[in-house]
C-alpha cells in the first residue's frame, strides 16, 4: 500500500500551485481530483481544494472514494486571510457537516490564502462576483464578514496572496509518518 498522495481541486490555479509546491518539497505525487481513479491503495490523502461558495472543489468526489481506514489531511484555499478565525470557524462547521466523522479532524484541517485575477474569471464566476460585490456594497461595514471584506478589497484586481509558508504544518504531518 502506498502511503500518501496529494490530490487537489483548482479552478484558477492557486490550489494547483500549492499542491505542486507541496509535491516538490515532499516527493509525493500531486494529482488533480478529476484525474484520480482509485485511491484505495493510499493510507493518507492530502487534499487541497479551492473554496467556492462555502464548498471545497472536488472534496466530495474524493471523499466518496475513501474508506474509513484512510486518513484525510485537508487544506482549503481561498481569498480570506487564514487568521480570520470567525470566518474559518464557519468553514470548519460546514466541513464537519459535510464530511464523515472518520475523516474530520480539526488538527488536520488548514486554510491557505490564494490568488485571483478578475480578467481570468469565467463568465459565470464574473457575474457571480459582480452580484456579490453589489450586494456587499449595500451593507454597513459592521455587517461585513471577513470573506466579504476580502472580496471588496480585491474586486476587479489581480492579487496574489499565495504563501508557501502556510504549507509547513501540512509538511510536518507528512514527514512524521513518511
């Protein structure tokens, strides 16, 4: 049985960049979730997925292929600063509701900050972001979530918050049992 694989779900590239860097550092293969056929031979799945509307890209499909004997290490990638604990408490609650209990471990869930280039967004995502932006502009500052503030600050711009230092706790988990 292989010990570990890195699987990622990336729409615009930030998550893929993190997965590829993690692969370079650890020597573990990184594969897009759309290309993964069978993961039954792996003891640990390291999953990195982009956050979209509270969901993690490709996570559901990947977890559906896992058995209760496997371990999941999960990192979400989004625009919100990982230090915004209130926002990520909500993400963790949503993950707890979505994941089978055998795969949910607070100590193995991480959040990484990504990048966005509005010029590269697909039509559907541009429209969604424009609608969200319009709605958030109408709210008082005191009612804005960390996610909404991040979106307002970066709307229409090209920004890159990718920080490979955020991979350190994931690398520590990987190295413990490599």
